[in-house]
């Protein structure tokens, strides 16, 4: 122990521990103290949520932090996200439309047992020279120009230390947000409960239908993050490396009031009504119950993230958290830590960082704001299979083709690239946000018209060439100029995809010509909107190959060209 550190990290959960490793890997000489309230090692299985990772977060853990070996030996490989939509009888899983990968995916991801992982990360960062203290609850931070004063309690006694930088990773404790009062309202309200069961649960065993089982090689469904969806909710089933299973219900209170599932017995009753097959498979396992946790209104925003002048930053859930659908929690930690560690390292090198900190903070806040429409009011669509299939494919395509590609190419800390991407109203980053917003609005406008219940279909996102290309490309390393060109060409594909989706929806809902001219930034299903003028587009402007790929996600009978 020493009296003064370069950085004191408040909270040793996923965000705090990974930040310490990232800092140490970039500058081994940096002195770091992590203060963690928990008294002892984390328990396996029943520790925290945040078990399923997707491409960006996995890249961070595997490549940026170099944890590949650990992940492959002690955690489970993940077989993508998998969705089951409502059929007439949800009692028979094989009758439900299933969306997910059939074959092994090119880009790896993992299912994490958070207790095992956090214990490993604590050991790893100490090996790198970080001081890590359990049983240490932070009580006060005085932000001072000459060095901050951090006070924590250990064994009931106050201890005071100094540091140059403070990083708040206290999760929902949000220490700095409370202290400096930078709360910001969040208009997305959803609730969650989850529990862990001892033992392995394989949804392959939920049906006797051998044909359905044979769609995938044995063991692959088991490794997916499985979502069962219907109006207002999704239910997750996630396998853990400790040979236990995580189950969770996430639901919009407008459809499923929280008090209908916020206790274990009520959650089982809720399953009986909403997910009868799940109930039959999970209820008998009550004797294996390891824990049961609840979280009301989990989404929250933040007004600040990085302050260069006062040398503090916020990471992980201490900042903003939107929604667990698509498992983006670790992604946000990855981006957050990459920005914060870059600022700290540069400041310790004596660089002037205020301009950079402003760009990072604005980029981060814009990213969160652009992501909100992905979730806001969308739980109401979860019983509508056609919309959700198109939406999930759209959300993945946008996620891979721009933010994840930028992250795997280290673009988030390249100031020139960030300025190029976001500075002007016509910049690619801004257009990306607009395009996504117009598509998310389309999904809402389309809702009253998507009324058919589909069943017995299997749809694989990797059957669509552009989706496959986006995923495979995440491993390609681009020089900055090439990366900008790549993002620009990905944006062109997304525009084509958006236009093709709109043509299908509008033809189906409003009877417009299937070769309607479409400005993807102005799409709107309301009559009289400019894009609804039935201008027959020059056939050359419609990318037929993309339209053919988009057709693969269309379940209704498609109208043919006039
Ligand atoms: C329902 C739900 C499901 C989710 N599923 C996923 C998923 O599948 N995949 C995914 O990537 N993400 C998921 N997330 C998000 C994920 O849980 C978070 O991103 C992640 O746990 C945040 O990590 P953190 O380190 O910021 O916070 P935490 O893990 O909460 O760590 C904060 C740490 O700070 C400590 N602490 C708090 N106050 C103090 C103090 N005063 N002094 C000292 N220590 C303190 C705490 O003890 C704790 O260890 C989910 C979130 C929810 C709500």
C-alpha cells in the first residue's frame, strides 16, 4: 500500500477491474488502487448479471485485454443470440418461429459466469501490479487541483489516500453521479428479475420433435443466449461455465406489471401463463434454485462521463445503462474504458487532453442517445414476429457494420477519425443515427398492420450475404482512411437495406408499388409523406441483390414487380 496513486478506481466489478487491466497493459508503470466493497471473493453462478457477451465486448475481452486463453479454458463459447417468437401454442417450442445461427459463427463470443470472471480479473490485475482491496467501501471523494482525496472504510475504520485520477466504477451505486449530481432523465422504463438454477438446461430437450432438434448440431442451441418473446417481454436462458443456468424475465410494465413476477413464486405463475413450456421445464427445478434477484426500472442515463480539468471519469453502470436485449452491457464497458483509459494515459504522459475529453464525452453520449430508440417502446412489438425478425436483423446489421467495426479498428480513440465521423450534420456518424431513428420509427408505425401469427419456421441471419459479410469483416484491420471508406460503403448497404425493407412494408400495408422510390432518411408509413409518392424508380437505382437478401426475412406473401 502507498499513500498516493495515479488512479484510484471506485468499485471492482467488471468495469473497474477491466479498466485497471487495460491501463496496466498500456502503461505497466501506472500505480492503481481498486477499492471494492465486497468482503470476499465473488461466488460462482449467483453473483451478478451480465453473462452473455456479443462481438464488440468479446473483442475487448479477448484482444484488447488479451483474455482469450482464460475465456477459452474457463468460460463457455457462445452460439449467438437465439429467439423464439409466439405461435398459436407456445407449449410446443418446435412450433415457434426460431431465429438464430445454425453453423458456428466466424466471430467468437462467450457466456460468462460473472463470479468466476471477476475473481479471475481481480487476480490478473494484481499480477500486473494493481493494488486491489476487498471490504473497502468508498465514503467520500474530494476533487482537488493538487490531487484528489479518497476516503474509504476498511474494517470499520476510515482510511484516506490521494490520487491524480478517480475512476468511478461503482455500478448502480453511481458514486460520482450522486456526488456531483449529473443525473439525466431516461424515458425507457422496463423491469427485470433473474435467477440461477444449479445444473445445465438445454432447450433442445424441450421438444420431442426430432426434425426440429436436428436443425442444429447437438449442443449448439444450448450454447446460445436463448430469448422467448411475446408482447411486452422476453425471457432469457443462458448457460454458465460453472454448469449452472441463468434465467431472466425482462418486461414492460405497460403490459406486465412488475408485481406480477417480482417474487420467485410469482415469476413461476407468470411463466405458467406466458411461457407454459418454460414453466413445465423450469418449475420442477425449484430445488436447484441458487438465487432470485429483481431490478425495477433498470435503464438510466448520465449527464457527464469524462472531466479532463478535474481528472475524473465514470465507467460501466455508474454512467448509463439502456437495456440487456442483445447483451450490450460489456460493449458499453469496452467503449467506456477505452475512452477513459486513453485520457488517463495521455494525461499522465503530460499531454493536454481537454479537447479530446470533450470529443470522447460527446461521442459517448451521442452513442447512448442513438441507441435509445432501439429499445424505447419496442417491448410492445415483441409479440409481432415479422416486425421483430426484420428489426433484429436491422439492429444486428447496424451494430456490426458501424460501431463494432470502428471499435475493432481502434477508431474510438482516433481524434481525427471521430471528428470526421461526427463533426458535421452530413457526417457519416450523424447520418447513421438518423437512418437508425427512421427505421426504429418505421417499426412502431408498422405495428398495427402486422397481425399474422407465424409458426414452424427457422430463420438464420447468416443466410443473408450482407449480414455474413458484416460479421466476417469485424476481423479485418483497416488503415484510418480505408476504414472511413469502408464505413461509407457499409452505410450505402444499410441505406439500400432500409429502402428495401420499406418497399416491402409499404407495399404490404399501403399497396404501393414494389419499386417505389424511397429516400431511406425520410421513410414514413403515413399517407402523404414525400416518400409515398408512387414514383417508379429507375431499376438501376435499386440494388437487386440486396433486395433479394432482404426478401429472405419476409414472411408475408410478397407482391411482385408491376
Ligand atoms: C437484467 C440485466 C441483464 C443484463 N444482462 C447482460 C448481459 O447478458 N450481457 C452484458 O454484457 N451485460 C448485461 N447486463 C449489464 C451488466 O450487468 C452490466 O453492464 C455490468 O454488470 C456493469 O458492471 P459494472 O462493473 O459497471 O457494475 P457492477 O458489476 O455492479 O460493479 C460495481 C462494483 O462496485 C462496488 N461498489 C459499489 N459501491 C461501492 C463503494 N461505495 N465502494 C466500493 N465499492 C463499491 C460493488 O460492490 C460492485 O462490485 C445486464 C443488466 C441487467 C440489468
